[in-house]
C-alpha cells in the first residue's frame, strides 16, 4: 500500500444502502441529497453524520489519488452490469482503501474457514496485536464487523459473541473477478499465489467461479508472474 494509506479510519457503521448511494453519486446516477436523506433517516447526529461521510468519501466520493482509477473502474463495472452485487464492489473498495477493514476481513475469513464461525473475542485479540490494546481498536473492529453484517457477509450471533459467515456470493463476471483480486493484492502489498486466490481469507464472502489464471492473464491491471516450476503469482501491473 502507498505510504499515505491510513492505518485506521473505518471507524463507523457503514450500511450497504449508504455505500450504494455513494457509489451512485460517483456514477452520476444519484446526488448528495439522496445520500444525505438516507443519513438523516438514520437519525445520525451532526458529528456522526460528518464522520460517516468521511468514510464514504474515502470509499467512493473522494478516493485517494492512487485509488481513483480503481474506484472508477469499479463504477464502470457497476454501470455496465447493474445486476452485479453492489456488496462486492463496496467490499473491494474498502479492502483496497482501508487496511484496517482488510485486516478484520482477513481474520474473520481465516478464523471462520473451518467451522463457518469464530469468536468475536479472538478477532479483537488479534486486531489488538497489530493495532494496539486501546479502546479505539476494539470499537472500530466492531464497526467493521457490523458493516460486514449489513453487507450480507456475516451474521453476529450469540449476542455478538460470535461471527458467522453467511452463504458466499457467486461471482461469474471476469471484470469483477479481476477487480476483486486487484483489491486483495493491493491490500496484501505483495504478489499473491494464484492457487490461493480461490480461498483468500480477505475475500471470504465471495466464490470466484471463473478460471482465475485466465482472468488474471487477461487483465491489463494485473501481471501473472512465475513463482516456481508449476506455480504463478499475481501482482499489480506497474504503471509507467
């Protein structure tokens, strides 16, 4: 990730309809009034509304300079095929924009891989190992998990003590598949093994159904690199 990437910042519950409205604004099919109406309907206080807008700005409305092209390509996918699940687009932009969101997703994906659920306390413990033992870390981890629940990825059960995966969303579109892989590689900050792409914890809510080596090889934004006698890795395409 670029050195300007924020270490922490996804500090609010972001409901899917809010993120969808922000995506619509960037696509030119909705206005700020539409988003503000949704936030007003949620009865957010002035400070909460401002902070929510800050997160939404970073995701779709005012992405960091190095992510503008990535965000715009996500919008183009949405406009070309409106039936594509908007949750996948919001997940991808969040993973690429906020390492904190990506880390929570990775931990939930890894810890729930075998049984389908995991203890919230274990996610909090491991986030604290990376981001420090402080109340902010715990609160923001909760905000990310609540957002992921709103986006249909997980369900909080046993009064929030456990996080359970919901059925993964099938992804059949090549462009969206490549875009999600790009988000995951951006988050990882290094090349990712092609055989691991189907089971990347950070993309746990999605089942990538397409032949991934083929998809990567046909993407102008990804490079397929040799990584051994019978293995390849995928890296971000270097810009001139």
